């Protein structure tokens, strides 16, 4: 079974609107971290936001927030007030401490296009 | 200032000719990773170092080797590049291997094999 599933290969959003990028995960490890990265066409992976498995509150970082639903094993990224510079590929990733030696597993990514 | 630096950004090599990609970091992180990323796909972990301990992924071809002479530098050697090895190669670091430590990535080296 795939550990990280991103079901949206491509998404479009109008500038200044909010958009949600979906991510579901599969693990039996009680200790894990969930990460979102942005990859512009230049290639660099940019860390956006982190959510720990034991965190009680949803993570927020500026315009980014993570909708963490532990029972449903989902960790969706919400980008508010989209900007043209948000157009990029977005990857959801997971680190499992006990079962995968802390290595990151990535989803297949979602390409976000922000329209003016 | 860039904290994880990969050189070169673009590399063209001939089929079968050994090539080395380099990565350096100014973060003094314990862990360094090499990923291969083909177009529009997820990055695939090739191997990682935890300090001096080398950890190879089970499905990483023998054609790929790595060296970490010190904390700051890590190299990816491709002994005999094939056309299928053309990809973006990403180097990343993390302070530790814990669940709460994010990875910091370099800008990648895009390898073309001709």
C-alpha cells in the first residue's frame, strides 16, 4: 500500500482565493511527522509546514495551514489568498520514527496553477 | 544564503562515462540524503548518511555510490550512467532522523545523459 497518497495530479485556483491540497497517509507507527514541500520549476524543494502525530492543534505558517485529521489519516494543506508565485508542485511527505528509521516518504505531488 | 549547495546545477555526461555530483552544507546537520527525481514524480531516496554511517536503499542500483568525507560534504558517484539515469538529483540534510525534523534541500543537479 502506498504510504502517502495525493489524489490531485493538478489543481487550478484563482488568484486571492484559498485552495486545499489533499494528502492521506498510511502508517501503524504512533510517532510520525507530516511535512509539506513546495517545488517550483527551478527544482528546489522548499519546506512549508510540519505537523507532528502528537500535536493537538493544526499547524499554521503564514498563509499555509495544515488540516490534520488523525483518525482519517489525512493532512491536507490549505493555502489562503493564493498568489501567482504559489504556482508550483506540492509534495506531502511523512517521517516514521520507529518503522522507517526516520526516512521521508513522498507522495506523487500536486501541480498547482494560480490563475490571474 | 543557501545552506545546502549542489554543484553543478546542470550536468551533461556521456553514456557510460563516470560522473560525480557534489553537495555541501553549512548547517552542520548529521544526516545527508541523496534523492533521484524523474520528471513529475516523487523524489526517490537512493541512500543517506547518518554521520559516517552509510545506509543504502534496497533498490538502489550498484551503479550509484556515495561518499561523505566530512560533515559538510557528500558526493554522488554514478559509475556508468545510462540513459535511464537522466533525472534531477536532490541532496538534503536534516539535523537528526526524528519525526519532527524537516529536511533542507539543495537546488538540485539536473543530469542529462547523451
